[in-house]
């Protein structure tokens, strides 16, 4: 039987979506090494470069500061020139940052490199979400995005643990990150050649006048001032900060100093946490399709995080199997971005979706910078007063709990969608 034109178009669109998601997924694998390598890099920078916990927290948190600073202009770029072109422009900045980080010999040069990486890679997940919006049916966007982030991010996260630790041990920081720079550049070239924003993106310039820059900025301000989104933006503080503070930074030192694991053993434990994070990401994508209340999904995830961290705050020296299971479950519950992005999307038109989602990212990445830097200072303070390592980690867990409880308490009043007219 011959396909009707609409069936043929749909089949072609599905094939294109699969190809594009595969390309973006491979690119995201290498992005994720930078995003998830904090635990391994923290141990390396402390033991091999002699950096203090405050310095480590500053270097690792600098990437998220750069990402946060780039979110608002990136949101305008997404809606003006499209996610693919934005991804390419910012990718060049990230590439420069990877090279700078690889060649750095001074802590402040390491910070500068991480800031540039953050600026360049801070909008990758939003770009994936927006490109998926251009190709996938509306009810499949969240699942497509979560599937890519979950699978590709999981692979990248695995590479950011034991393999990264082995690479640092054998070829050092410079060799490891120069290879990462080469792979990133090759993937950017493939994206430039083969990825488009949607089936009609080649004709986008003929589809009517675009917003002026002033109109784009005014639209961003309007999105930021929307009362319907304020509680979502507040909850956005915790869409990634809890995991990136614990699983992405301090879990490595925790396993080494409190659980007395070697660097290699700690990297294996971190690998399991990263796998858990991306299992959770995929699970949230499925829940986005079937759950009747996105607010309830988010609040349930926060409650699980608080319970797990609460046990560790009260009992930081728990046996390794107990601590490992608690951190694994915490990591599964942590990746709330897909649900929050889908929730925000209900309140804005498509032409402003990029700005709404990057506002969530702004809050989340600012939260990462503040929490990573702040908890580094807490651990330094405990060490300076002669406190045991477990005391510092107890305070880290308690600090993250406090932020989760406050943000979730505000978000609890968020409506599911806009009020019906009349």
C-alpha cells in the first residue's frame, strides 16, 4: 500500500528526529564530562594541584556561574536565531574554555576556563528541548528530551567518573582535556552540517518579520515578570543544584574521607550516582507523559531527596552500603528539569518558550554556583576549627536540605496551568 503524503511526511520527520537526537546525544556525552566530572576533578585538584576545598569549590562552581550569567542572553538568542545556531555560537566559547582549562597552571586560569565552558554549554539541554519541540509531537517532547539527556548524559556521566579518573592518572589534566576539546570540535562540525531546528527551519526567514532586539528584550522582561511563573522559577533553584553540589562535587571527597575509599573506588561509587541521575531523568520523562499533576511529581521528588539527605545529615558515618543506597535514591529523585520546563511551557507561547526555560536554568545554575562555593567554605571552616570530616559533610547535607525545603514550600502553591478564560 502506498503511503499518503501526510504519512510519508510523518515517517520522514520521525527518521529526521532520530538522526538529530543521535547527533545531539553524542555531543551531549562530551558536554556531560564537563558537567559531571566535578567529583573526580575535585579529588585530582586537591591531591595533585594542592587546591584547598574553598579553591576547589570556586573552580568547580565557576562553570555554573558562567552558565547562569549566560542564560538570559542565551534565551534571547534561542528565540531570535534558533537553538541550533545558538548552540554553534556558544559552542565556540565552550571550546575555548576547554582549551584554557587544559593548559591552565594557575587556579584563576582554571576558573576562567570553567567560566567559558559554562557560558558555552549552559544552554545545551534547553537547545535539545527546543529542537525536540520542532520535530516531535507535542506530547512526546518531554520524553524525547528526557530520553536523550538520560541515555547520553548517563554515558557521559559514566565517562566522567572512573574513565576520567584513569585518564587524569595516566595523561594528566592537559592531555585529557585536549582530547575532549578535539572531540567537541568534531561534534560541533557534524551539528553544523546535519542538524536543523525543525522541518521548516530552512524557510524560517520567509515566515514573517522577526522581533527586533528591543522587542526580544522586552519579551524576556515580560516572561520574568509573569506571576504565573514565579514559583516555578523559585523551584528552578533546585533543578540541578542539589545533585551537582553533592553527587557532582562533594560525594567524591565524602567517599574518600568518611567512607575511606581509594580514588578509584570513590570514582566507581560516583559512577553509580551518575547512572542513578540519568535513570531518574528518563523516569521523569515518562512521568511527564502519564502523570496528572506535574506539581505533585516535583514535590514527591523533593520529599525523597530530603528524606535521603536527612538520614545522612543525622548519620554521616553510616555504613557504606547504607550511605550508597541513600545517595543512589537521592540521585534518582534529583533531575527535575524536564518536569519544570514542561510545567513552565504551559504558561507561555512557543515564541517565548526559550526565554521561559532559560529563566529556569538561570535560577538552577545560580543555585549550583552558590551552593558549591558556599559548601566549600563550610568544609574549610570545619577543618580550620579542627572538626572531623564527617562534621563538614553533615553541614553540607543539612544546607542542601534547607534549600530544598524552602523552594518546595514556595512552589507548592503553583497552579497546574493557566486559568481558563471567563
